[in-house]
C-alpha cells in the first residue's frame, strides 16, 4: 500500500511492482513518524497497520512459529532457502539457491537507510516485525543471498524494510496421525 513512510527502491515504481514497497516501522504500523522515535506501547487504542483488513504485520512470536514450522517440515537445506524465491537473488556458490518450498516467495527487496540511501537489492530482504525493541528500534527478520537461514535482528525504526502480512484468522495446522506402534516379535526358546 502506498502510504506515508513507504518507498519504492531507488524511487522507481517498477521496483515496487517486482519487490514490494519498503516501509519505515511507523509506516508499516500505519502510525505517524513520531512512533519511529517513541514506543506505541503507551497508546490506549489499537491501530490497524499497513496490511489489508483481516491481515496484520506479524510479531516475533509469529515469525518464530514460521521458522520452526518450515525448519521441521521442509527439506534439510535451511529455512531461508526454503522461503526464498528461486529467481532474482544474487548467487553465492556455497549457498543453495532458493526453493520456495512453502510458497512464501521471498524476493530480495533490499532496504532504505534512514539517510535516504538504498542498498542490498538482489542480496537481502528484511521484514518488519510488529514487536518493538525500544523507543527508537524494532525487530525485523532477514534473509540474505549468502545464508541458508532467516535471522532476527533489530534496528532503527527509520530504516525502510519490506512487510509481510499474516491472516487474522488462525487455521489450526492438522498434523498427520502418528504411525502405528512397531511390533517387535519376541523370540521364545522352547526347551
């Protein structure tokens, strides 16, 4: 969504079309820039973020659940690799290409520094978390071209990163039933 506190990489609309918008933390939360410097924890009312109705910016707990689930259910090549798009990313010969095993299709949108400089297109993506670190900082989740993982970090809320939205409706994940117990025949010696 084109709102205050959001940008297209290098101010080119075509980059938003391919990689999505970059948001300051306050922009992602659909708050005034004031909240890039001060915590929203003291706010009395709940606000809706930049996600469409029925969706929200995930907090750290929700990101951790995604990382755990993908790590447990996917092939053994790194959670970040399983979430990355197989296209657009820079190549590192030591790191497997993205497989998009879960339909997440993470594309390297780069970031906008608070000075206005853009960096790391094709080599990284940072997704904001709704969880704040302190008054001027918030958590984000990063994937890079040369890593198989997804990692949590924090930085200034004035940086502009990508946003992912999670449905407000929680659908329980149905696990398959456990396998039947293994019956081990016992050998009985007859005398």
